[in-house]
C-alpha cells in the first residue's frame, strides 16, 4: 500500500544541525527518531528512551535506551547520541541551534568554542545508558530532546547518504519530489502499515488543490492557512495554531532604518490592528507578540512615538521584500496601501522574489524592510529571541543592543523560572516596543487536508508539520 502527498517545495538540507526550514525538519522526522518524539498537540512520547531517572538536584538525567537498530541493521547506542550532540554543539559546526545545548554542563563554552566538544555534559554509560548533566534545572527537557537537532545523526552532506532509524527510509530524491519506503529495521515496525510514501512538489496553490480534489494525492499540507473558494465547501481535516509568527523586519544597515524614528512610525501605525484590513482570514491570528509560547497573544504596552510634523518635499522610497505566493502578495499590497495612507511621506515598493533569493538577500543585508516569518520548533522564549543577539548568524536585521544582549544573557543565567520568564518578556518589549526592530502581524495557523481513506496522522504544534509513522489506509 502506498500514499501520495503534495509538498510546496523540496527540503533544503539533510543535516539536523543546519535544518531550519519546516520541509527539512518534517522529512527528517520521518527518517529519524530521537529519545522523545512530538505527538499531536504539545505532548511528547518516548522514542528511543526506555526510561529516564533524575538526580535529587535535578541536574543529572540517566536515560535507559531501548535496543534498536538503524536502517542498515546496526545498533543505535548511547555513544551515537553522544557523538551527535557533540557535533551539533561544537563551535565549528556553526549550527543555528547550538544555543539549545547551553543548558547542558559546559554547553555555552562548547558552543562558543572556549571548550572542546568532549567537555559537553553528556556521556555514554555502557551501550544503552545515556547520562546528561545540566548546569541548571529545566522544566521541559523531554520537549527539548524531541527536537530534530537531538536525533542520533552523523554529519550529513546528501539526502541519499542518510541511514536513519525512523519509520521510513529515503528511497529517492529528485527536483520533482521524493519517495519513502517502510524501514523494516524500525523498532516499532508493526505500527507502520504503509509501504511507500510518494511526495510530489507543486508550488502553485490552485494546482495543489485541483490535484488533491481529483484524488491524485491523499494528503495536502498547507503551512499557511490559505482560504480559497473551494475551502468553503471542503474543510481541512486538521487546522491548528503553529508556533510561528509573521512580521515585518527592518534592516538596520539600511540608511532609512539606522535610526529608529521611521521604524517606530511604521510600527506605531501597524500596531493598530483594527485599522489595518489585512486579509488575516488567509493567514492566522492577529498578534503584536513575537514570543507566542503562551496564551497571551497581545502585549498591552503600546509603541511610543513622538508626534512631530514631517516635512519632506520628495517621498522616501522604501523597498519591501516579499514572498512570491498569492497570499503573501495580497498581504503585501494591503500593507503598502495602508502605510502609504497613514504615512504619506513614504512610498512602499513591493519586491516579491523566490524564497531562495529572499533568504539570500536577507542574510546578505540587501534589503530595506521585509515581510518574513519565524517558526521555532522548540517551545521556549529563547528559540524566538536568541536570533537578535549581536553577532548571531540568524540576526539578519543587524540589530545591536548592549541592553538587549545583557537581558538575554541574564535570563540565561537565572535559575528561577518566573524571573527567567520576566526577563525574556522584558527583552521582547525592548525588541518590539522600544526599538521597533520588528513588527509582529499574526501567529500562523496550518491546514492539513487528508483523504477520508487515511487515518492515524499525527500533527504536532512544534517540530515537524506531521508524522506519518502510524498512518493507516482504510479498506
């Protein structure tokens, strides 16, 4: 039995240390299994972890592993996890997720290159026991270990070279899609009843929809909730919040945005959400928060802008990068119309580009402002806020603030969870309300259309968009 699904684009990288895009993380989640695994909602289940015990001071965790094998029949040992953790945490790997290891003993020093990876607080005790030593107690270690960056993976350069330990193996990868086969070495292979999964890459939404409606594919995931006329008749099987936020970001190397005056004027205008007729039915839930890990989606403190008369004979031309897809174009046009009405001294010029070009322009600071998004796969404030620390490789807005850096550093060091949370919230206010580095617009939602012949797909809030392990085809 086989299942066909539609994807909007190919995954970018096979390396867990570098996989920041949802396509890569979702495919890797079908090919690998870690100590713990995200399930539907926010919960996790045991993956390769048989049992976990913790010391009285809550700093040492001993994990007993199940006896499992990879796709080639080789045992997965505690040392495989040790080697993988050390590689990802190492400074030379330059992983965007290296900071997640800072709760491990010596994790920060290893990630900063001040200590060798062998000093990281993880070791193998025999073949099947993994010992993790922390530098401070954490409340969500299982959720942390469920992330793809904690899979037992050697360094990877090509998809075809992967030898995973998950429910499926990668049979084929091409520009048109990929094919997965059931992994007969998977430790719970009796749960996997589908022999083959074939992915077809279709970028255009209407073509995706017609392909699905004509039963040429059984699964259609849409990372963004795009309302179409057809959707009014056929509702999605799954619809849920995701951890992502779409927002406007300002490049502080750009002359127009080096000073925060114009940034704050734009932010102030856009914070009045009821005045901005954004097509949020296409997108998600309005928010002025960037950290959407709790239920409070609105920040009460407004952006403060000094009222002043703007005298300018010639309009200031501001280029805004955007995605090429129809939904993003509609939102971009709404933003352009609204901002030019509210701020008559600026001229917004939209520039929709392909995703690869957009990423390149953002990373090389070749833009003024951009409509962009961030979807962390770990339920913690640092997964949102760390990218704006000075010198962070993901800091494409080129924000530099000693105050902000010090708040994030202090929050890292504080052990009391309430004080830590308060500091992160203070840093978020600094980022949005005081310095207007970004302007949050909406929290993303996600749709997954599944044929009524399919059951058992898991849809987590964090991590992969879906898990096909327990998928079943109804007769």
